[in-house]
């Protein structure tokens, strides 16, 4: 794997370190959720605007700007973990919303933990800002934009971090409704189980052969890898 990032450098990382130093483990789940949302606002301004999701003015444009280089790798038949904790769904758009992947800088237990984020509200067409993302819980898009919706599976997070540390960009696309975790993933009642969102991940701005080989090696060494499909799209 590539070298780990050494210490906080971006505004996001510095803010996370300051808050964690102040509150430590005394943060409640609700405070941690609000912190994650605040950190994304900071994260969204860390880099050049061309690397971040930008406004989409019609349903035929993907929400969340994709890199201009069409070469990518797809990882299909995967999941986003933790819906039972976050309870946030992306809106149904056409084409599907592209969700951002980034490290979870506030996670003091797993240095490679990665969160899956909804893009900022301004990246969505105005006419869907009041669209329900969850009618049962009466949540609309403007309530949940810029919020985390779950985690990258732990068995993949180290190689995902390696890709991002080497300049790659990763997006997720939800492909189904929330379901109980299913084999070969841990069952719903086991540690690491719960409720998941079926999805696929896409990788851009990468050395496609190097990235493909790293992902393949990872899948070959984990039980969950036998159901995932790895594809190159040139």
C-alpha cells in the first residue's frame, strides 16, 4: 500500500484534530454526526473547484462532477455499510447521484476508515431540493445534503485510502434500496453487519493497471471479494 498521510494538513484534518483533542471520547453520536457534516463543509473547500462536485442544471447531467478523463475502474456488486446508523438515502436522480468518498478523519479507532458523502445541496437542480429522500422519516434533500450516508466496507478501506493518497478519486453510486447485510458480508446481527446500501464504486485519475492490480489482490484475499466484479472501462 502507499504511504499514509502524516498528520493533519488540510483545514478538514486540522479541525478534526482540534475538536477530538477537546472532546475526546465524550462526543455523543449526535455531536459526532453534526461534526461530520461540519467537516464536509470544510472539506468541500480544501481543493480546486474542478475536483469537487459542481452544479447540475438538468436531470440528464450527473449530480457530482466526474473527472474529465473517461478511463476508470468499476467495482460492482458492493455495498455501503452502516445504513442502520446513518439512516440517510441519496435522492433518486437520473443519472444516479455520484457520492463522494473520503477518509473519516475523526475516526480514532481505524486510520483507514472511509465515509461516503452526499454532495452539497448546490450541486443538485433547484427543483429537487424539496424532494423526499425518505418519506417514512419525512426527510427531504435539503435536510440531508452534505451528510455522510455510510462507510466503505472495512475490507476495502485500506486500498481505497491508498488510491486517494496517490491522487485517485473515488465515487459511489447506490444501486438498490437498503437491505439487511447478506452473505458473504457479515449477517445483520453479526459485528460488521446491520443494514447496507447496494452500490458500485468508480475510480478515476489513476494508473489504471496499478490500481486494478491492487484492487484485484485485495478482493482475492477477502471472503467478500468473491461476489464483487472488477471492470476496466477505457
